């Protein structure tokens, strides 16, 4: 008799990584994940604008902006109490379960601009004293590194059921200088961080008795000259990659940001409500 395998989920968000650019850069860790499952282009649903706040809110709550109430990067009119984020739902459905969220963009994890998106907040690296330009790309890169390190430690030292980690740098480079070599390098840096996170999972003492669903995704693209929010393919075309139980290697599912929450609940054996627009990836 062997004990039942425990189920865990890691969700990794890379902000503003355009689909066609992703596929033109070196991402060995994402490629490995895609080989275990899939990497699918996602057209940001017409119910949402190509703006971070609404799309990450859809990823986290499973509903579009008409229901979650986040229409741009101002979260103050959110309806997260009616549409709780996926980590909160996991904790509510499974007493004793713990989750962890971390990211460099404040409204996701801090009481800023009507946030946090993730109830109870999470880890965001502190801005060093004396820094005046909080959009400085080297600062953002260092913050993303700190986020990755912290989450890797969490993955090693705790038995979280579900973890969300978010990297901001690609979007900030896109806004600062457009789709440039530095933008491409930022995406490759995110991939290296994915490698760190997956290595931490594989180093867990009970790894042999655990199943991990890993989901990596972006929220929107960027125009060549930078910026997003419009309806061009460069802005609308995002992507989701995932692997784990219930996902067949080589699958080519049609997926949407609203599918992330139903898939996570399904992977953990938890019920989803009937009126969610999305579905688990495998169906
Ligand atoms: Zn974004």
C-alpha cells in the first residue's frame, strides 16, 4: 500500500510577453514544460482589454472584468469578495492548506491601488532606501530575482498547496524601450527563473510522492514600439503553458485565462462553481 500522492500547483506569471517574441527567444525551461504538456497561444478574451489588471484578475478569479470589476490597473472597484482569487479558494476549500504569492508588481500582493489581488497579500521585495525611480529596469530585475529566490525557498521549506509567482521585467522593458534585445533578454531571464523554481520543486524531500501542476503564462503582448491596451494581434496574443496530471504531453488544447482557476481547482480535486466561464485545460 502506498499513500496517496499529494497534489500541488505552481502558477508562474511573466508580464507582457508577446506570443511571437516568446517563440523567437531561447527558453529551454519553458520548452521542457511544453514538451511535458503544452504551450498554447491565447487571444486575450474580448471581454477584457489588453491591460495587466483585468487579465491577471481573470487568471486569479476565473471571471472577466464585468464580474471581477477590475477595468484597468486601478483595483479599487474590485469584486474579489464575490469572486475570490484561486489561492483563497484553495485555502477555504481545504482547511489547513497553505498558499504563497509573490511578485514585483504591488497591487497583486500589497494594499496598493485597491489591491491586493491575492487575499491576504504576499511577498514583494522592499524598494531600497533612496531609490527615486521605481521604474528603473535594473531595480525591477533585482526585485524579480528576489521574488524568485524567495519563492524557491518557500517551495523547498514549506508544503504549500498552491503558489503564485510573478515576474515584472519584460513588461517594464517593453514600456521603456519596446520590443528590443533587452526585451528578449528579459524573457530569457524569466525562463532561467522558471528553471530555478522547477529545480526547487525537484529538490523537495517528498518529491517522489508529489504531483505538481505547473502553469506559466503571460497577460498580454506589446506593440513593437512598446505599450499595450489596444486590439492589435501584437497586444492581444498571449500564451499559456502547462504540464501536470490530466494534461497529456503533446496536447493542443484551446485555452483562455479564465481556464486557469478551474484547472487549478480540478488538479487539486476541489469543486468549481457551475457558472464560471472557463474549464480545466484537459477538457
Ligand atoms: Zn501586463
